[in-house]
C-alpha cells in the first residue's frame, strides 16, 4: 500500500465513522423524545385513573336520573378522548371513536 492509499483509506474510515456517530446521535435524540413522551403518557394515565376512580364511585351509589355531577365529569373525560367504561377503563379512544359502553355509562338508564 502506498502512502497516498493509506491516507485515502483513513479519510474514508473517518468519514463513515462521522456518519455513524451522526446516526447514533439522531437515534439518541429519538429515544430521549420517546422516553419523555412515555413519561408524560404514564403521568396522564395515572392522573386519569385517579380521576376515574373518584368519579365512578359516587356514580354507582347515586340513584338519581338525568346527568348528575358525576356523569357530567365522566362526559368531560369521555369528550377529552378517554374511555370511562369498565371494559376499556382509562384508555385513550382511538381517533375519538364512539364507544357504546361509555355512552351507556354516561347516558344509560339507571337500574
Ligand atoms: Zn368505552
């Protein structure tokens, strides 16, 4: 190998190493973003579960008709895009899809 070829090889290795480092850096940023997003969602989920457990408790006890304060709160949570039904409890409604179980909880007849 001539000196020129050795230097060219080193330059090539240097270039590809820089590109790899750039890729690692980008991936690292993506991971940090995902971790932050995950943390936010976990907090949101915990908060909503607390809210739901507070709201669903008086609802089962109350025997009044129409939208009680509890039902109005459930309606607000539902309209914020989350399930209030027992089946999907606290999960996000995908693309605000309507949920018959939630509607039953909010607007259903008292038994
Ligand atoms: Zn639901």
